[in-house]
């Protein structure tokens, strides 16, 4: 190709990433960062060679079937790619890439923040300070659960799960994990493998979810599985909202079966189940896992690296379809 490839970008990207796109491509940027609907994505891609979507854009089979035939690569600005119908893309010969590695540490940090926030009642404490309802220090006030010495169950021991295991070791937690298969010892970081989910749940004083969203993991944490956690357990989710059955989690937080939850992702976000807002033992963040300046730059550069490889005729490093 002699002219610069045209790239439709669904959301406003960090300045440095947009600058690189302007230098090397003909980008169609989203200056006011409005959320495009399916028709706008299709319209924006007319005559384009590539698409950079975000997890907020549903690139369904229908969208893919209506994409301009020119579009040969979809380079997602995300590690998760369940918002893209990869089978439909593959059928149309469209390459799909994601951005692994670069958001591992940022997301693992948020998982630790959620664990601490949930265990130490950070939401309630902050409300007391801000709303001036903080009385005198009292030996029995605001007692939470401490992480040290407690057992952490990691559901999904990929890159982010492993990074959480390393951090939890610093808190002297006893780490366990369940994964499709047992990892080589150097990737276990001292954690104990559980071949079955039930066996992991039984030892999880804190359960941190790191599995991808797939048909197999849909609502994997439901009334039945939550019942298998120790009484007073804590649930943390930085993966995807739809791995949790909201009604079941809210019921377990209301009844006291669970001590607390720390959530960064939600089914149907940003329209979360309203029941969460009423729970003082739910420590809630708005999908901040990868939200650091350095990480968001790195995600954008990684997406552009994948485009560079594709348009240079090489295999993109992060090809998922
Ligand atoms: C991703 O990249 O999939 C993350 O959820 C964004 O924070």
C-alpha cells in the first residue's frame, strides 16, 4: 500500500497514541469521545482499512457482516475481546488483535485495592470522614478483616492472576488457584493448584476473579458457587461483570454470607445492578483496572504496533483471530 491506511477509531485515545496514528495513518478520530452506535461504527469504517474499537463497542456478527470490505484488521484497545465476534471476523478474513501484558500490573494493583477496600471497609470509613459522622475512636468500631495470613483463591491464573499472586505473597496470604490446567511451577508463584472450582471455593477467604468472559464462565459465580465459599468470605472482580450473577452476589452480601465484595466491572456497565448501590459492604470502582496514564498509552501503542505489523505484511504479535 502506498498511501497511509485509514483507521476508524471509536473513542478518543491518549494524545501520544493519536499523535502516532496521525503520523503513520490516516485516522478518523472521535474528538468528543461520544459512544458510537453500531451504525456509526459501520459508517465510520466506510472506505477505511482498519478499526480500533474499545470494550464499549459491540462488534457483533451483524456489525462485522456490514463492515466495509476494505476493513481487514480490528485492533482492539483492550486485552478482553469478548465484545468482538471473533468467529464472524475470522469467517470474513478479518484479523483481530488485543493488547495483553501492558495492563497486567495496573489491573493487579486494582485487585489489591479492591481486596483491601472491601476487607477494611474503606467505603464506610470514607463516608464517615466526608459526612462528618465519625465519632470518637472506639475499640469496637469499624472492624474489618485483615488480609495477612488469610487464604486467597484466584479464579483464572493467567497473566493478571499471576500478578495478583505475587502481590498477595507480599501480604503473607496463602494463595490457591483454579485454572483450566496446572501451571509450571515458575508460573505458580507458590500458589496451590485446585483442579476443581469447588475445591478452590472451599479455601477462599478472599476470592479474586481473573477468568475471561466466555460461555463457560458466564455467571460462574452464582448462588450455588457462592454457597461453597467460607462464611464471611470476600469476593473481588476485576475480570468481567457477566462472570457474576448479580442477584446472587447481592443476596449473599445482604444476608451476611459474604463479608464484603470489591468490584471494578459489572454486567451491563455503566448501568450496574441498582442493588449494589444500597450495600455498604460493596466497595465499588468504575472499571479502573487499566486506568493509569502509562498503561493507557501502552495499550494504545500496542494496538498500533499490531496495525503496523499487519500493514507491513507481518503477523501481528497479539492476533486472537
Ligand atoms: C481490557 O482491556 O479488557 C480492560 O478491561 C480495560 O480496562
